[in-house]
């Protein structure tokens, strides 16, 4: 297909149990002028063969196979081969509503927007949550602030982006960044964007607690390494954007991530805690997070991890 309206990048790694549901939801789109770039990033299960199957079945689907390089590498591989006017990502263990592409494309064209943001669902085993992503302001600089503060989700999956803004701004995924790589990418793109639009509707289903061996469940050592790459790049952007508060925000998020990660050790948390001064009270931080950080710092790090597990267990019911 020449010059499709939308390119969809799907980075794939060992998700044979879930990928068909995802790809079927894309194939059902009411908007038909799209291409799907299936990037098999060295899968060792049947995921690559499934990608080939869909490519043979539907000429809008294109399967690519590469050596494993991580999430940022797979996304960049897809970006470089995209031919659409707009681009969006879909994770292979998630799924999308039939009207997603039509609604996002229509809004982008109607508003002449470089980025369109929509809401999304968090799908848990026993419940579904609607996550509003309405920005306080549609100014690109304010969107950047909201991404780093956590008010808006950093995902590329609920954001349709004009490809020319990416190409003309020479924006790429940060090599080796397999944690928050989409947030870093979106922030860089936003420095080259003139107009952002928003749709108060949810089309994307972000599936939680999937039992898989994909990018989303790294070991503690790999998680810490990935986060340090993200942290270094975020601090560089903080300097370029003249937003020094980003450094504190990123460090705080790292501490919260260490609490959430069941395999992080107390000594690793203490080392990170002592590395930098931290502003413990921020107006945007949820009360639950403040409580967990307070317990981890002043009472017991293992207790904070147990409390987090308790919060999540209660939440899932």
C-alpha cells in the first residue's frame, strides 16, 4: 500500500498467547487505510510465525524479523520503515476498539493536529478502569510537564503523531532505553510539534497482569539498568528544556519503581536513596505513593513492598 494514512508499529517478543487477539482487533478497524509493521524482535516462541501468517492473510500487515535488540530497537526499526502520514504503536498483548484509527485520524485532520491524545482502559483480571488523559493545557510545553510529572501516561499507544514532525525533528528512540522509551520519544517529538488535540474517549485496552516473557517483566538487574538509561536521558532533556524539576521527579519515580519491583533488595534501595536529595512531598503525588515512600525511607523498605502488594491485592478484587 502506497502512502497509508496511518502506520501502526507492533513490537513483538514472545507473545504467542496474546498476539492474535491484538492483531484481530487491528484488522477489524473501520478505518481501512493503514499499514501494520510487525517487528519480531528475535522471538523464541511462535510469535514470528504468527506475524508471517497475518502478513500473508492481509496485505496491510508486514512482518519483519530481526535479532533481539530490545523494545527501543524494535520501535525504531518500525519507525524507520513506516510510510504513513501518522504513526501510532500498539503493544501485542493489548487490544484496540474498532473505531480507534477512524476517530484519531478524523480528529487529526479536522484540527490539523500534529498529535492527538485519547483516553485508555486499564484491563485487570476482574475489573476495568477508565483512564482519562485530558491535559490541563494543549500547549506542547505543558504536555511535556504532564508526561514527566505523571499526570499523563507516557505511552505511544494512545497518541497519534504526524510522521513529518518526527522526521523533520530527527527524533528517534533512545538506543538501549527499554523503560519509558516511549515517554522519552514523545517528549522529543513535542519539541517539534505545533498543535496537540485531545479526544475524550477511550479506544485502547492496556492489559495488566499478563503472564508472559515479553519486555514488560524484567529482572531487578535488568530493570535497574534500563531505568538508569532512562534517568540519564531524562536528566539531559531536563537541561535542554530548562526544567530542573524533572530530575527530582525522575528520581522519585525510580524509588517508587523499586518499591513496586518485588525483587529489588533493601541495599539497592538504600544506595539509590542516598545518591540524591529527594523532595518527599509533591502536590501531584497520590497519597498511597507518599505513604509507601515514607514507610520505605523511615520505617522499613521490606514493609513498604509488602504494603504495595497488599494495596494491589485489594485493588484486584
